[in-house]
């Protein structure tokens, strides 16, 4: 676990929206370097005094940036050893079909970090029954962090008999995994088409609690039905999107 000297530290791209505080500029620059692969999972970051010299920021600013990345789960601190990239800090791989939020340039797509919140057997009727013809429907809830700026609450319904691995696998192994790619690769079930519908509504209490938002916060709900080549539903997905300053790209 060593620092990877791929290029000199003074090249850190300290950029962001106009007026962005210095600690956020540095936080975004370090997160971008991790996303780009400069430091991989388990690698150690430079010492704080090195980051001070490289960025030109104060020690307090550097420490605040690192603390934010630790709180977000991107970095971990090891007492007496230093600061390291967390083992599950890499974003969901592209190309993306959904949840494509544009970066500051308006041309790039922000990275998505995912983690499983819960998995449970669905024991009540719901709109998913109109698409999933199964007596054993399971649901997995995930947090989709968009560039570690804000999170979506994403709920996916699927047939546990059709995809038994999703119903039994250790959920920690699903963090950062594209379900669409997993189903296509593991079960040879490529997605042929999607139906998407969006509406604006007060976010459910479950969502506002999980995302630490005020009760009754108004956001968007994106409903997605993925179907195979026979036009049978593979999964039904509900994504709850809180208010944010980013643009969501909807076109193919």
C-alpha cells in the first residue's frame, strides 16, 4: 500500500463552481483523482503537509477536506499509519443508461457510487405486480451517491426465482455493482428496452430519513421498467431524486 507517483501533486485540478469554498475545491480534486485511478483502493494518500504544499491551502482546509472524504466513505484513516483510499470507493462503471447527471462542463457524466441499504421479500401487492409475474418478489434498496454531492434512493424489484443469486448473495458484494450488467452476464438476460416515467412528489418518509432530508421534501420519482427481448419485465425500479443543482440527462 504505497503512494502511486503517477504525476506530481501540484497538478491537482482545483476547480469547481464559482465561489466554491477551498475545502470543497480540494475535496473535489482529490475525489476526481481517485475516480481517475491515480490512487486505487488501499493506496495511501500523501501526508497532510505534502497536500498543504501541493494545494497552497492551509492545514485546516486540508484536514477539513480529508475529514469530509472520510465521512463519505471514500477515505479511511488508520491510526499511526495515515489516510488510505477505502476498499469500496470506486464508482459504478459506465456507460450509464439512467441517473446521468452532468458535470460542470455540461459534457461529462458525474461518477456514481452505490451501496446496498436493505434487501427484503415483498409481502404486499403493488404496481410492480403488473409487470413481474411472480409469487416471490424481492426488493433491494440502494443509495446512489452522485459524485458524493447528493444521493438518490433507488429501489429495485425483481423475481427471486428468476434471479436467485440476487436474493441470497452477501449484499456487501453488490456495492458498486451494475445490476443490469450482472443480470446480463450471470443470467444471460440482456435488457432490450426500458419504459421510464417521472413525476414530482413529496418524497416518502423512508427516503427523507435515509437521505437526511426534511420531512415532506419535494423531489422527483423516476419509475423504470426494464424488459427483455420477449418483452417480459426483468425488473422494476423506483428512483427518488432529491432537489439538487445538477442536470439529469434523459436522452439515449
